[in-house]
C-alpha cells in the first residue's frame, strides 16, 4: 500500500509502529489529551501500550513522519458489524501536531486507513469526535463522513466493569 506522499511541507511517510515507538505513541496520546482538555484522564503508560499493542495485539498504530520527524499518529483496531456481516475499522485516535496542521497530513492518515479498511474487506470505518470540536467535525464531513446523531455512547469504566462482572 502506498505510504510515501509529497506534501507542501515535504515528504510524508506513514509507517506501522514498532515496539520501541511506545514512548512516542504515549507522547502523542498525551498531546491529544491536552488538546481535548482531558490531560488528567490519561492512564496509559509505555508498559501498558507495549503490552496492549505488541503483546496482546489489541490495536494497531501508524506514525506519520514529515521529513523524518514524527508529527502525527493514528491508533485503530478492527471490530465487527453484525448488520453488515463484515469487520470494521475503528479509529480510536487521530492526531497531527498543531504546527503541522493544514498540510493535508490528517487527510493522508485517513486515506491510508481507508485503503487499509478496503484491503481488509471492512464494511465501514468509524470513530468518535467530541461535540465541541468544530474544526475536526468540519474536516471529517469534508472527507465524506457523516455524524450518527441517533446513537448514544455508553461506557463502563473500570469500577463499573468490576461491579457488573460475575463475582470472583
């Protein structure tokens, strides 16, 4: 799959992450969390990322490098749609550092994942976006994504999971 692109900022390369990238992945996660005003919610560590991404294989990640400098990332995993009867690609996080926005790098990361979803015969690609994040919402709509206003997201945090699970 194509992973090298010429952009106004120079050559942009999208590459799969390696285990030694875990500190970089964590730094992107923390930068994204700060942007989303949720920096205090990050619990991930280098070790939990290493175990989850490279031990369990629970998710995958790609890094975008502009002229050799890491400037963005996308973390994703595959889920399954019973209605479609096919896997889907779920984009957990997409982030391009603010200094490198406006060069089309976020679009290239999304296109890369769309190609990957097509190669994996996925029926769809989905993600969440915070309601207040108007620039991202406009960007996603421009890429052809549509918001699903008729769904409500539910979450069980760690304590709620513990409370719901069968007693040990």
